[in-house]
C-alpha cells in the first residue's frame, strides 16, 4: 500500500533539526535514492534528466527537499554521468575503454601532469538542473546541492598510492591538487548561493574507513579541512544548511568536523559506529542523521525495519537535532518494501 505523508514539504523542518531543534516530525534525509526505487514508487520510469518526476517523488515520499548534484562528481556511482567523467573522456588521448575512469586510473603523478591537466574545463560546471527545477518546486520545498569531494577527487586524480606517497615526498604537489579542486568547489558553492530556492549544500566526501581516518588527521587539518571551513563559512553567511556525508570511524575527527561548522552529519556508519553513543557525545554540537543499515534495507523484513526505526527514534529524536535515513543511501538493490517500511515507521513513531 502506498503510504504518503499527511503534511506538505517544508524545508523549515530540516533547518529546525539542523539547528538542534524539533518541529512536527523527525525529517527524512537521504543524499541519494537510486532511480529504480523512485521509479517503483511512482509506477513509471524516472530518469536522471526527468526533474519533474524527481520532484514528484521526493515530495510524495515525504522529503522536504530535493538533492541535486552541481559539483564535479555524483554520489554513488561517481563516474557515471559525472561532470568530470565527461571532461576526462575528452582529455584522455588514446580513448580506450575505461581509460577516463577516475576511480581506476590516475592522471596527475608529476608536476608536469598537474600543469597540463585541463583545470579550466573543469571550472565550467553545469548548473542547469539546479536552475531549471526552481518553478517545479512546491512553495516551501528547497534544493540541497550535492558538492564537495575535495579529498576524494584529489586522491582519485593522483591515484591513492601516489597521493599517499606524495604527502611525504612531494607535499606541495598534493597541496596544489587539493587547492585546485577546492577552488572549483568554492566557485560551485558561490554560484548556488545566489539561487533563492537552494536551502543547503551537502558535501559528500568519504574521509574515513572501518578503522579510522583514511590519512592522518594532521594531513586532513593541513590540506583539506581549511577548505571545508571556508565553504561552510560562505554557506552560513547566506543562511544555508551545511550537510556532510562520510562513511567510516569518525571518532578521531569529530572535533574537527564540529570545528569546520557543519550542521548535519550523515549517516554515522552503522558498520563501525554506534549512532546512539555519537548522539550522547556530540549531539549538542551538531545534528545527527541516519542510520538504518543498508544490509537491513536489502535483507531484513519490513517488521524488522519498523522495529529498528522505532529504536532509532526513541533513542535519538528526543529534544530534536535528529533526522532519519539509511546507513549510506537507498541503493537500487534495497527491497522496495523496506524503503517503504522505513518511511512508514518514521511517520508512525517520529511525531513530536
């Protein structure tokens, strides 16, 4: 049975939770719901260019915003239809299959590579989707722009082994690559700040894995976090909410993320972190979002999903500063009935 919310989308719910308050209901939050899930929900195929159907999905499913990518890389399958993939396909000389793939190939190993890389082309980001969606939005709905990937894109362009080695042997090259990437992302954010229908910016950048930070915290503090701090400052100056997505164990980086000034941290990786403990330790300093495990969305029963959502809401929602969502994103291999059960349980238990 299709369960639709009995309320209209209103981005003020997101803002209230982000500022550690509570409104009428715990907001739903995802940075990505794969198009096959959206298609099943609406009963017709939804494509990446079908903005009207995407707005209809996010509205009907109970979300107060629609996420749209305006940076160089998309969340999820980052090389498919990402802006950078189109640039690299033109840049790679041999044109062989997959030679442009930033996830499997490195492009900047030396200073010479850095100098000849087509940075100027990458600066010409496409904002058409973010602009064109404006007249389609319900009155109180906003766009959350997905950007970021300063760290991830930098190491992908260099190849991780080369990136890590260069932190020791050629640190200036790393700094210069990160700066180039960061300044393009800053230009992206500056552009969307001028759009009144944009309510927030979501930095999607995995900085940790199952045992801790991917590189040393000090390297993050020196080369990456100052750029995010600058981006966050610009967003807050225009009263935009700042979201940050990363997987992994964040214990040694939480104070840094709080210092950056992010408003919402998602998803608190359920494979290696206890979201209830995170809420207890840091919930008075930033909003926590998550975290129904993706394995549950794939393998559990709807009743198990309902029980887990109830547990999350009972332990995380009191007092506000919490949004419900998956443990990463809603992938196409999730059971549709489990996605529906997650929503329904939030509507049932998440009322303030």
